[in-house]
C-alpha cells in the first residue's frame, strides 16, 4: 500500500515508490538522494505538513506540498 510522505508516521522505514512532480523538481530531489526504491525515514513532523527525513546519514527537510507528491511504501 502506498501513501504520501506527508501522511507517514515517525520512525518507520519506507521506500520511495514514485515522485509525482515536474521533471525539474524530480531532478532536484534526485540530487538530494530522493530516488525511487531508496529507503528513508521520517524523523520529524513540521508545521503545515513539512517533514524532516533521514536518508542514510543525511537529514533533509521537505515542505508539505512536496511531501504530498512523494509516494512511499511502508516497511
């Protein structure tokens, strides 16, 4: 079952299934390590739907609008 990054619980490993954004935004997210089949974990929820995501040793903040378009599968 897939859901958006914005609705995911804290501390659960998940896999990125799809990024439903324009190619320019997908390109930038790929530069940051957000690629299909990558494992990530939400470590903090921010106001207005933003999320802080752990990807390996990196910590990346994503705004709520972007998080809504990153589809993940929980593990």
